[in-house]
């Protein structure tokens, strides 16, 4: 079991350290494993002048799974786009062929009161947002900033999908829905964008092979409203790169905090990249404030998807819930009469719970 650990920037370093502790607690001596750390994002730029250093990419290629903390630094605002920390992550996903981003949105019963929405809206929430990762505006060509003959500067990005790109994410989405409650909502903007018209057409075509799955469609603006108004109506939601990026972050807040949501980026094989959906929050980095639970839950997804260790993944998830049941909270999910803890203590509590569940 070879795991590349890429802490990245900001609180990525803080939360990844706790996820690694939890992983080691679960794995113990049951099976040989190897964890090797490397820089990415701003840390990669500092180390090698590249947000995705060649050595980091090589380590990722040789590993069975990658645990990522996050990529992004304030200095990105003053660097060319190609040197930005986020570009390193986009390049890594593309290089490894990781095209399907799984973002489960699950409401822990203990955190219903931490959500900014009414309890009756979010109680029992359990959905999956599936985001396509390798196409759309983030990769489409032409792109850039040019100057027209009139002297006016113009910025250009291209929304682009091939039918085969849509087809492969569609199959992943339908299979995911068939394993859950059999409902798939495809999000697009087919009323004004030709790219999204193709997206919808392909979704319908692929759907014919999955008669057990109920397919519905929503424009992205309507989907945004529905996520806040009645999120429990959704089972699996699939969207392109840009719309999926925005919707999944919005959905994260339904659960009380973006610090609670893990994610898995998968390709055609079992290799995957696992990361919390939150950013790097440089303003609180190193202050023992960040919530490590999304990173720990991402490590659980790593065990489930890349190594098929369902029992170990479930044990990590039960450990997280037991700590929440005991009343421990980081600042982002703090509730009345609960006990406030920092990043390190929360990680230690989960690790201790894992050991307890092992006996």
C-alpha cells in the first residue's frame, strides 16, 4: 500500500497531519504500507519553482492513492496563472486521469443544530455530488487575456466538452445512483449554452442503459435554489467542472461547515486523490483552529475506494461520529453546551476512538 501524502498549504498541513495519524491507527500492523510526503501548490512553488514539482508528480504516479491537504496561498494573486497553487492541483488531476470527483454530503445527526438552515430542512440529509474534473472552462481552449485592435483588453475562457467526456462521467453517475436510492439529477444550463445542450443529450442517451435509475434535469440556477430550499430531494447530483465546483461548496454548508466534507477524485482504475473540500484558509493556518474531520473522512474514502478496505473505512467514520456524540467540537461546528477543542485534540480524540473500536 503506497500512499503519497501532499499536505499542501495553509491549514492543509494542519489537517493532513491528523488524517495521517488516524490512517496509521486504523492500519496498525495489519498490512505493510508506505507513506511518503511531497510538496504541492505554494509549497511546491517554494521548493522547486513549480506548483506541481516533477518529483511530486512522479511520486503520485507511483503511489496507489494520494492524500491531499489543499493548495492555495495569498501569493497566488501576484503570480502568473501558470504558477498558481490551484493550477498545480488541476495539472495533477489531469495527469493522473482523475475525472470523477465524489463529494458526499451527509448530515451527522449530532450537527443538525450547527447548520445555518432549519433542522427540518437538513435533518437526514444524505446525497452525493459528482463533479466532472477534466473538462469545461478550467481546461478549454482558447483561453487567456488579449488586446483587441481597438486597444480593449479581453479575457477568454472556453466551455468545452466532448461527447465521450460527458459519457464517461454519466456512466459513473448512473452507477452511483443505482447503488444508492436510484435517483440522478443532472445539472446543466442547456437553455442558453450549446455545450450544456450536448451534456443533456448524452445524459439522456446513457440513461437508457440504466432503466432502474430515475433521471431528472435542472438548470444550475434552479439547482442552486433547490439545494437550499429542499436538499433532501436529491440522491445523486452530477454536474460539469465549474457548476459542480460551485454547487458542492454550497452543499457543504448544509451540513454545518465546509470543514466536514471529504472528497475522492477517481479515474478508470482504483488510484484516487482524496482531499477535504475546504480551502487552505491561510489566516488560521498553524493556529490549532481548523477542523480536521473532513481530512480524516477523506482518508476513510481512500481506504474504501483505492484499497477496498470497507471495514477500516467504516471504523474511521464510526470513530468520527463517536467523538461528535461525546460533544467535542472545533470552532466551525461549535454549539451550545459542547466542548471546544482544537485541530490536534480533535485528531487525537478520533485516533483514540479508532483504537477503542478495535477492541
